[in-house]
């Protein structure tokens, strides 16, 4: 990460995101960014659809294969892991409520994905949800920065 720390506040140097292959993103600007950290569980899905048959599964797989060769995946390293996430940790800018980084945890609390990272844009950071939306749609609890940073710094 390329933020400069000053008195526990991330100092932004850029206001547009520039992603590199190493997962580092930069911002252009000269203001301070204060952050808030939240955690929420993935809601349990109560799907009442019947399982797909062999023909339907094969057709879906073929269509997805064709589409992903034309349209690049937003999270190529983690696309198959997102369904295994049981809990999310999200870092948000306090003033705007915009998600900055996210961590997916499995059912044992292990870090299984973090984004943006390398070629992965993110699941929550790549949509329009703000802090208030997270609070409205999920049972959110605030967590400490050290909790987030500890999980973020685990090598994947």
C-alpha cells in the first residue's frame, strides 16, 4: 500500500485509482483520508431453485467461457473464491463512505482474498455501495484498524 501515515491518518497523494500488478494503488490529491473499518457476515441464501442438470451446467460453462475470453474478469485470481467468503472486512473512507479495500474470510476466519490486489479490482470496491448502504443492507459492526491490517498483511 502506498499511503503515507501521519498521526494514524492515511495521507492521500492521489484521488484517482491507479492499479499496479503488485496490488498497489495510488491516489492523487493533497487531503487527508480518514477511514472506518467494518465487518459483516454474508447473508445466508435461501435459494429455492432446483439444481441445474448436466446440459444446463455445460451450456452455462460454455457461455461463461466465451464471455470471459472477450470480457476480462474483474477479479481473475479470486472469482472462484468469492462464493467461499463467509465474512467481509471493508475499509471505507469516512467522509465519502466509499470502500477502499476489502478482505474475504472463510468460515474459520482465514483470509482467502483481498482486493484491490494485483489484477483484482474488488467485489465491494468495484460497485456503488457506500457506508450507509452497507449499514442498511447488512448487520455491520465496526472493527479496529489493526484487525483489518493484520488480515490484509497475510500473504496469499
